[in-house]
């Protein structure tokens, strides 16, 4: 193999190795931006100032993988929701990105149909300003954030009960250590 072929091959391999990097890992260590947002009921919220650890799930009604992942997100909520309440050690929030599809229910109607044991507050990010300011690379994506608003960990679509349980374990370990 001549030097030119080797150099081109090496550069190609180097470029392809970068394709395997998880873009959400680049968010680890970043602080959530101070971007005002609203829950679907109109209540104002700023994710950067929650003051306790949080799991933020970014998704959309328009997102096919998000719909497939919904039962596994529900498992995460069922497992972690007992840690919520008046003396909550953890916030669970869902961030809906973009607009609801025209041929489906509106976001408030969809939320009203959710079973109470898996219902969590929903941030309406129809302008995608919040997701873009954080740098959310895709959906569905769950972020684990510490009490200071720093992104600690993430999970893409849970894909299975095992994937959901693994993320729940990470969250419990983190919350238990804070």
C-alpha cells in the first residue's frame, strides 16, 4: 500500500470512528440555560432553576420512536414517581418539542387521557427554543440533571423494560448519593 492510499484510508477510518460517538454525551457537564418556558396549563417554569435533581424527557407526539418508547417511559415514571411529593427529591418533567400533528389530539387533550400514575408535568416547547438552547440532538431523549441544573447523564429510547430499569437504577443511585 502506498503512502497516499494509507493516508486516505487512515483519515477515512478516523472520520468513521467519529460517527459512533453519541451526540448526547456532549451535553454531560453542561448547565441548562435560563430559558423561560411554560407547562401546558400555562404555568411558567425555568428548568435551570428547579433546585433539585430532575429527569427531563424530550419527545413529540409527531415522533414515531417516541410513541413506541412510551410504555417504557411509563415504567420509568412508575418507578421514580414515589420519590416525588411535598418533600420531593426528584422532579419528573416531559418536554414536548414542536407542534402536535394536525390529525391527532392536541397536547392538552393527549395529556388529559394519560393515566394519573404516569402523568407528569409537560413543558410545551412548540417553538423548540428550549430544546435548541440545550442542544437536544434528537428524540426521545431523557436527561438526568442535578440540583444545580447540570446535565449528569442521559438515555435515548429505552427500547425495553431492561433499558428502562437500567436508567431508573442510574437515577436512584444519583439521587441517593446527593
